């Protein structure tokens, strides 16, 4: 009988379940459509081209309140990406350091790191973000404290001002401007693109240098000294750029109500960045520790027996193997951090959720369309991150032949 | 098992949604025996719980009057605190029956968001509050200032316009609620706090040192604040609208919470009779009983009493009637005739 045929039965059940699922989805969509008709509302993305009317404090690209909601959403998107990238970098640095140090044989160091990991891991991200935000706003001096002949506060090295409105750091400016590359809505500065290209070139040159050293070592048994060549490879092109473009630092200075000049790292940004990085860093620390512990003790002992120092053992023997264990869970931490950037509204960070998903939706009333765009964008960001990380993962994973 | 629970939940929610759709708002409120009123998350004087957890304030008073008119009990109100971001979704999704929460009447909200603004219970305008120490005496001196602002408000848009028109620069610090804005402002994370003047006065009254803060003389916008209902239930909109007008008309006609009972019989003004339901049968036309307006007035007083008790110059908020005086007194309050 067909009922006892396992293959037939499972296919039938699956088709039935799929049918129910589609029915459910259709019911939901139909409900939305009929309810929207009932309310006299339409489904349209026209609002993206209407004037936004609100200002955004952190603007990676030119924006003012007369520009469109779509432009405001783009500014928010860039703010999200900036926060996600900087957050992932800082969280990784913190996490790897903490993960390695937690295994330190020094009792105090390992206990301190344990305290860090446990405190940050076990308190929700949002609370950490609010704590960092509150600490910045409540306990730092106001810009007016820097005023006068005998100010209550002074700038660090006359360059960095830490205030209750954020941290002002010097920014890098050029006397020669190469102009900007017109790429539709965004126009990155050619100066920065040039520097970026030179840095990438230096990385490749340095890699070639190290490969050459390894080849020499394999052939002759003696590894040529490379450190000073590496430094030259990175410094010389940058020095040439500095001279030809006239790079100088723009220091923040007190003018009117606030500091002007320099780069303003707002409280909202710092709270998000530190909160997300320290929180995610604690998880990454555990992943790193797990990855290191997954490598058998024999590897360390073998490396020691060959005469490698502890630092080199970690760098050359343990970490490369541990990475294979570390990378896959690390991807999810990056994705978590990226998605947690949407908590920005709590401290007024103008990310995609606050611009498109917050103010724009509120001013235009297009919840459905806005949320739909928001979902698609976060999905796209997350899929991009995991695709990139998967490429990296497949490069470092054990090659089986 | 999981799946069947899921499908069951679907069916149940469909059923509930279907039932809810079929009833008018008035029927829903009556069946529930309670009015659900969207209110501020805490704006002293307009809508905030007092020390005993009982909501008090000007907007809250309006909801109580409405509950008295519809249900006969001014305390039969559940207040749902809504941020400026969540208020319209909450109203649109029937989470609340009426929104009485310092909401500005604008074209897009009325037309595009499919809401109905039934009237204005407070004529307001946007202003700026600064610390006295700054020595600022005009909003035009605020070039380069850091401004705390609640997101999702008309205030946000007016602010952008005002600074652009005057060629000034500013740094917006967006916050979610008035409480958060006050905390940031008091911590000095922003120089200026901007909001409707009434809200600024209410915030200032709650500060430890209200005298340290000045509200600048410039009023940069028109902010007609009023109760809002969903579009599409005209009867409910009429009830909310005429409850507001009843409070306003009561002040004009000299009906107060103290004399409402004697005015019912004692007045020879026919409009008072129609308002209080002794003649005309106006309550029936609304789908209520004829005592509706009398109950509303008895519960919270007329507009003038409500104003004086919650935000008037005898209260810590200390707002003058200004634009919110009766039209006979040079203000803008003008209730259509009860006829």
C-alpha cells in the first residue's frame, strides 16, 4: 500500500506542508492588500523621491534637508556600513586579544579577561550602548569647559578634545585636491581613492617580498631580513603622496557653541561603536579561545621542541590551525554586530533604521514600504558579509587532496 | 504538533480580525467597557501618571471626558503611552481608539496617513529652550548650536526649515522621547532643546532648577495640537469631535463642573439645554444618550477649568491662555453652534 511507502509518504507530507505554508503566505498578503484598500492606502515607493525635510548629523556624503528621502536613506545606509565595518574590526581586535590572553598562564591577566568576557557577554547589547552613551554625555566636560584663559579642561596634545558631545580628533586634509569621482549618488574624493589604491599596492608588494624571502629560505636555508624593506614599501609611497598632495592635519578648535574643524566622533557613534565592539568582542574572545583549545597540546609541544618561542608558536603554528575552527562562528558574530547596528536609534545614531526605518516612515507613513526596503537592505548586507567571509573561509580551510 | 498550533493560531487571529472589522469603534468601546487612549509617554501637565499611578493632565482630561460621555465613567480609560514614532501605527492598527497626545494637525498626516484630526484642543508653536548661562536672548543667535530634538515630529522638520531659512548651521541630536531629550539637555550634551512651547514649559516645570532655563521669544511654527482618530468611522470621529466642542462651548456658555446639574434645568438659554441634553435629543443622534455632554463636563469641567487645573498659570506649568482663549476673549477657540 502507498501509505506504507516511506518515500511516497514523506513527499506527500512535504507537499502538504508546502501547500499550507503558501496558503498562509497568500492569506497574509491578501489580508494586507484588503486592509490597505480598506484604509484607502496604496503601495508605492514614490515617497523616496520626495523632499525629506529633516537633517542628519553624521553625513558621509553631501546631504541637506531639501534632498530626497531616498538620499536620506542612502546616508543612513552608509552610516550603518561605517559602523558595521569599524565595529567588526575593533571587535575582532578586542576578541582575539582577549581570547589569547584568557589562556595566559598569568593568573591576573586571565582572570581579568574572564571578568571582561563574562560581564559583557551576559548583559544585553542595548544596555551597553546606553551605558557608553550615558557615560559620554554625563561625565565628560562640556565644550564651554575648554573656554577661557584658565579652562577647566584641556585638549589632549592640543589635538583631541573629549567633550560630552563626542570626541573631536584632527582630520586629514589636502592642499591639492584631485577632485571627486562622480559615481551617481556618491562622489568619493580622488585623493582618498589614490591613497587607498597605494595602500593596496603596498600590501601586494609586501606579499611578493615575503614570498620571495620564503623562496630564498627554501633554496638556501637562510631567510633574508625583510622588516626594513617592508617598512619602506609602506612608508615611501605614502611620503610621496604626502609631499605631492600637501597633506596636513586640521585640528579642532573651540568656535561658538562647539568645536569646529577636525573630525567629530559623535556620542551616538562612540556609544554604538564601543557598545557593539565590546559586546561582540566578548563573544569573539570565547570563539578564539575555543579555537585555540581545539588544537592539540602536542602541536605546542612540538613547536617548543623545535625551539620556537611562545609568541611565534602562537602566530605560526596554533593560530593558523585555530582559524579553521574560528572563522565559521566568527561570521555569525559579524552578522550579529551588523544587525545590532539597528539599535542606533536608542542613542540617536542616524543609521538606516533611524533614517529610512524611523524618521522617513514616520513623516511619510509608509511603514510597509519602508520596512520592506529595510528588510531587503539588511538581508543584502548580511548576505554580502557572509559571502565574503565564506570565500575567506574556503581559502584558509584544510585543503584535502 | 507545531504546525497545527501555527495553523490554529492563524485561524484564531483571522477570526478575531474578522470580528473586530465588523464592529464600529463605538460598539467596540462599549463592549469593552473601556476607552483605550493613546497618550504621551510622560509630559507633565499634558499626560503623565501622578505619584499614585493615575494619569493626569490636559490631554488625559480630554480622554476622561470622552470616556464619561461614551461610557459614563471618566475612570474607564486605559492609557497607552506612545512615542512620537509609534503613535500613528498604534492608532492605524486599532491599538488605541483615540490619540490625545500633543499631535500636530498637518496636511500629510490628515490626508496621506488616513487619519482624522477632529479639532484643536491646544494651539501651540515651536520654541527653543536654553540654559540661562549661555546668555542667548534670541533664536537667531543659535548658529552652530547643538539641538536636542524628538525624532518623528513636525518639530524636526520646522527646525530644519528655520535654520535653513536663516542661513544658520546646527547639529541635531535626535532622541526618542521627551524624557531622553531632557536628560541629554540637562547633561549639557546639547545647548538647545526644541519642542512645542507648551511641552518646553512642561519640561521646565519638572526640572530641579526651572529658573536656570529660558524659553526664547521666537515661536517658529504653528502647531495646532488635537485629538486624532482613524479615518473611516465617521460616527466615532463625530463623537470625539463634539465632545471636544462640548467642553469648549460649555466654557463659552458658562457651564462648569460645579453648576452643570442646575444649568440642566435652571438655564433658559436653549443652547445650554441642547448641550446638556434637556432638549433636542442630540445624544441620540450621536448614538449616545442625551446626558453625554453633561457627564463629560461634570467629569473634568469645561475647557477653561480643564486648562486651569492642568496647565494654567496657577499650576507649576504656568501657561497663559494666549491663543487658547475663547474667541470672545481674543483667542482662537470657537466651537460650532449646538443646533
